[in-house]
C-alpha cells in the first residue's frame, strides 16, 4: 500500500511559481520579528495608521511638524508596524495516511512543503511538523534558505505514529503558544472525531485551514465480495459483503462525512479544502488553494 | 431403474426443502472472508451499521450468485417432481385396469418367456409408472368372477402393491361382472326411468379409460353399455398357438358288467397344426393304458378305455405333448366306491336271510337291523320309514301299512295298495288285515289273509274300493296265481340284480306269481307267472319275491320253503340286492367340477370327522353340515379329490378345467362389448427415458463444484 516517494516533494517549476505567492491570513496577528506582514503593533512602516497627542517621553522623531505649524499642537504620527507571520503546517502522520497511490502522507508532505516554501519566501515564521512525536523535532524556519531544512524534516516524517488528531493538536498547542495560520493536512479519519482537534486550534485563535486529503480508493473502493476489513491503525476488523448496495451505502457515508466536515468548518470560519491524492500538487496549490484563499 | 427416491416419501420432500435452506445457511455462515487493509474502518463501521438494519434482505437482493444458485436448486426441485406430459394420447384422468387372470392367461406363447398374465401385469405396471400425480386408477381382476383389487387411488405405490397381489387362477372367464364393477362410477345408475324428464342422477358421471388386458377368451358381452367408459382392449398373446386339450373325461361302469369300467375322453386340437401324440391313462398313479392320437387343427377326437375294476379308483389321463397351455393336458376322474348301505329287515325270523346279509363281503358294504313285524307299529319305525334313513327295507312275510320313502324288497308278501285317494281308506282296511296277518305270523300263525285276499280280492276286500276300481287294481301289486309249487322258467340275466346267478336248480315248494304296477320288470319267470319282479315307485324301486324262504306250518314252526339258501346263488343274489337295489354300487363315475366351484357332497350321517384330500395334496378336515352334507370350497387346483373318514374312502370327485373357451387360447384381436367392437391395440406406451434425472444430478454437481471453486478463490 505504501508508496515511497516516487516524486520529489517540490519540483523546480513549482518552486518558481511558489516564490510568487504568499500565504493569506484572514486575521492580523502580532508577529514576533520584523516582517512583511501588517501587525497589530504600531511601528515604523511606511503605511500611516493614526495620530495621537504628544505626551512627554515620546520619540520626537514621530512628531508631525506640519500639524504643529498649522494647529500649534504637538501630534505624533503613527505608522502600521510590519511583522512576520507564524505559519504552521500540521501533518497527520497516522498509519491511515499511508494509503493510496501516491500515499496521502506524501501528498500531505508535498502540500506542507509547498505552503511552507511560500511562507519562507515571504519571511514568515514557518513550522512544518507532523502530529505526534515527530512534531517535537520540527524546526522553526525563516527565510528561503531554510527550505532544505524543511525538506529534510519532511523526509524524516513517516507514518506509524498513531496519534489521534486531538492528542496531536493538543501537543502542538502546548508547544506553540503563538497565534498564526495553522493548516491541518489530514484525512480526518479519527474514530475519536476531528471536531475537538479543530476546536482546540480555533481556541488558540489560529487562522485554521483544513486540507482534507482523500485517496480515490477511499471514495470508490475497488474491492468487492465478502471481505473482512482490517483497520491499519488499530487492527479493528469489520466483516462485510461488498456488493453494489453496500458500496453505495459507503459512498453515501463518505459524502455525508465530507458534507458534515464542510458544515463544521464553515460554522467556525475554518477554510476547508478537499484534496484528492490523484490531483497534482501544482494544481492543488496554484489553483485550488488560490481559489480557496489559502494563498494568492 | 429407479436410483432416485420416490417423492411420495415425505422424507424426500424434507431433504429437498433442506437443499436451498442449506445453501443460504452456508452462504451466511461462510467463514472464509478475504481480509483487506483499509486506512480506517471509521466510515465502514457507519456503513455496516446501516447495512445491519436490513442486511439479510439486502444480501439476498443484491447477491446475484446466491440468487442464481437458489434458482438452479429450485429448477432442480421442480425437475425432480417430474413435470412434463405423457407421450400418449391420454383421455381422462381416471383409468380402470381390467386384468384377466383366468386359466387361459397361464399360456406361455411362443417366443415369450413369461406367461400372458405376467406380461399383462408388466404392461399395467408400466402404465401405472407413467401416471401423473393427479391421475387415479383402479385395478379389477376377473375370471369367472370379478374382484376389485384396488379402488380408485392416485397412489402409485398402492396400485403397484395391488397388482402384485393379483394371482393367476384356473378359473374360466366371464368379463361382465368386471365391466359392471368398472362402470360403477363412470355410469351411475339413474334413479328412475330414462325418459322421465324429472329424473335426477344420483351421482355425477366420472368418465374413465377402461383398459382390458385379456386374451379375449370370454363370451361376447351383449347386455352392457360402455357409456362413459372409453374402452381399449389390449390383446395378450398371439393368434399362432399350439394347444391340445382334454375337454371331457369321464368313467362309467358297464351296467351289465359292474367290474367293467369304461373311460371316455374328448381331445381337441386348438392349435394351427396337426398334432400327433399319445394319451396315457393311469389309475391310482399306475400306468394303465395308452393310445396314440393324431388330430387335425380345429378337430377333436374321442378316446375310450375299458378297465376292469370293482373298487374305487382315481384315473388320470395325460397328453404326452408339450404345448402353450399345460393345465388342459391332464384330466382327472374317479370311480366311486361302493357305498355303505343301511338295511332294515322286518322279519318274523329268517336265518338264511340273516346269514346271507352277514357274510364277509356284505358286511363291508351294509349295516343290518333286524326287527319283528311288531316293530312297524313303533314310532321309531315310522320315523325311519318316513325319513328314508335306510337304503333298503326288506319285508319278509309281512307288509307295512304305508310304503316307506326308500327301496323295498318284499319276500313272500305284497306291498300295500297305493293308488288314488279313494283307495286310501281301503288300503288302510287292507293294512289292518295285513297287520293282523303279521300279528298272526308273529304269534306263529300262517300269513294267509293276504294270500287269500290276493287270491280272491273281492272276497277279502268286500268293502274295499281299490278292488272295485280297475285302475287302482292295475297300479298295485297283486298275486297273479294261487299258491302252488313253482318251477322257474326264465331269468333276466342282463339285469344287474340277476348277475352271476344260476337259479334253475332251485326247489320252491310253494309260491305265487306276482304282478306289479306299470313298469314292472320281470326278473324271474316261473310257471305261475313272474316269481320275482321289480317296479319303480316315485323314484324308489320295489322288488317282490313270490315265495317265502322260510315259511310257517300250522303249528307256527319254521319250515324251509326253498333250498335257495343252500345254493351258491343266495349270497350272490343278496349281494346284488345290496349293490343295486340298496345303491351300494354307483354305476356312474365320480362327478367332475370346475376349479373354484363349491362342491357339495352328501355323506352318510354315520361318518364323522371327514377330511378332503387332493391326491398329492394334504388333507383338510371339514365338519359336515346337517344331514351329512359337506361343502368343499378349496377346489382351485385340478385333480382327484377324496373324501375320507378314518382312512376309509367315503366319496370321490374330480376338478377339471374342461372349458373349450379357455383351451382356445388363440388371442382374439377384436372383442365386442355391447354395441362396440374393440380392436386390440399395442399395450406398450411411450415411456419416457428418465435421463433428465441424471442431467439434473450433473447440474447439482456443477453448482457444488462452482461454489467450492468460488469459495477457494475468495479465500
């Protein structure tokens, strides 16, 4: 089932196109360092923000002397501060992601690398990490030169760490207290449910994006007959006679699952992006993600 | 060949019903499911939960494989129920099988190994096997009587069993009774006249096919209408036959020579070719005679054998010729034994008579009772005389008041007058005289009144009407001459009573000639007229001797009147009297009856515990009915039958086919029933070849193999 990476995570052509993109944050966050993003802070950018009365102690360089000439009062001219953006790409590396051709995990890593590279190019604070133990080793990257670090980390990420979404997100939240854009790349097939995990991200005031990765084999299983289905994560089994009716019921269940996820995300301002693994990453990033407002 | 069980068995139905149920159970209990790894059973579980709601129906609805298998099994079950149609043009759903089990059906035709009867059973069995489940049939066996072996039923097993029970008989054939039995339901009787418009039938007519399996050896049925019966005739056997039959065989003693027995046989050729053979006669199992015969087809010939025997004998005539029907090649007959007769002697005392009746030879055939004339006044005598218990009553020098109901022999006396009603009174008065005479004789006086009366009837019977009536006079015995010495002139030697007698040396001191009623035969003629004569009387015979053997003098002492008792002819004469007047010897042979006929034999009441035995068979004890009659019903097998009592032969009879209709074994190709003529048809039917059963078995095997292969592939 597992398909080792036949294709590189990022192709050179994709890198060229990604360099011209930037991550879109629907919220304005306070950054940690000087960057290219608007910040809630007032700073020294060229973009005017407001005036306020001078109080003793203010930097005299900020006094608007033209206003003082006209009004004979001292006003300070405030500018918008520009800071960096915290971008987190959370990869579900559970065993269920190791499914499909190419595997969902591989597609997830490609997406994470592409989005991470976009962030690196825009001097954002990028952290691409897998949920679970591997997340602790994830580096926090800045600058385009950190691309290789990111790719090296992603290469190390493998399936097998069966951590539930909630546990993984919780662990991530404990380690990262800041806000920013969080992209959860997962198949959301967690028997404990994905809702609590997403709620936790929202509770951390993150701008959450969900990339729901599904393989065609999951949407339209090619198996028929009397089968015993074995869950690769927990070994659970289910006996079923797969005929057209059963498959139809399954597909109805999948559609219902996707629909309920969309509804859940929409209610909570979470951008939901369905991803089919057979779709090339270039198409996903340059077309779908742009359409959904993840990048521009 | 019936390797598959009959579906009439409930167990077979149960097994068939279990086949589809078993497939369904195996389908669901199938353990081998192919394990498949899926990323998560999260969504599958939800699907399975939905499926569980109506999983059974959904599986059945969506599983094409299971449906196909169930369909195949359903077709197999339907096929095992033998759907289809008969290859013949069947009429109604009701069939009546008439099977002829008469003697002629024992015929084994040329080029056949089984008898006609067995072939008929085989054909009927094939018909029964070809019946559908809704068809019903009945079986009637007929010979000279009809027997409904099985009434209408759809159960082929019962029909088969009933057919097995039908056995061949030696009887003749009469189909009318069987036809009436067959028409019972097809042609219900009307409750009133046919022309009556208000008539309502008592039952609905149920038309039926009538199949007659016979060789046609029966008389044309004219007084029968087939009505709703659609009759077909299946002729059993061929018209090219070979049969020589004895159609008659009897014996008769020569009335002139009792020891000479003549046996007559009629032999007829019912075949199509001339037959030369020999007929062998055996007596009591010993070869006696043989005669060569040659008979043209359709002709008959007579055979006669002369045998010398005085004893009872069993004769068997056998044709030394092997033909198609064996039962008519042997015929049986018997010579009746000398009967044991009962003699009542009324005599005042007659030693020569007593000695003559108690010789060794007469003692074998008679039982004597001696009584004085006074015995005639007792009720015992009257009862004996009235009932005819005795075979012969000898009145020695006396006469009864009324003639007994049996044969009589009067010695030196005349029978009483019996004629018209008017003469009855006179006879009584004469009887009184006779009684007086007997009383006188009893008391030692000479019996003269009768003699006197006979000499002068007008004088002795002054008030007697019979004497005045010439007609009555001619019808009574009377003396024809006065008493005088007698010289014998002529003897009727041809009469059985006079056989072996030499009487001309007799001396008779005193005697009278006798004249009897019309029909009187003179046995011994003398110079005084008939001295011994015999005359019939209402089925009996009366013999009168014109002289006494022992007479009485005036003192009442006995005197010899003749020297006959000292002659050799005396006991011989008495023996002849016992044989032919008392009936100890029967001139005819033993009677012959048809097989199955009830034989009635009248025995002497003295015989107790009689048993009937066919020669070569085992004896059967039979309790005689009133008046010593026996009814013997176990007469199926031809042969000589002996009725014995304590190893003593009491009677004989024979059972023979003697039926030219049965011996004419050429199968009739057309029979007439009522106004319809039935032409023989081929009794065989287009029997289906049951190969489809094997095809079905192959199909079932294929399904099983397919299932097995499929299961392994999935595993």
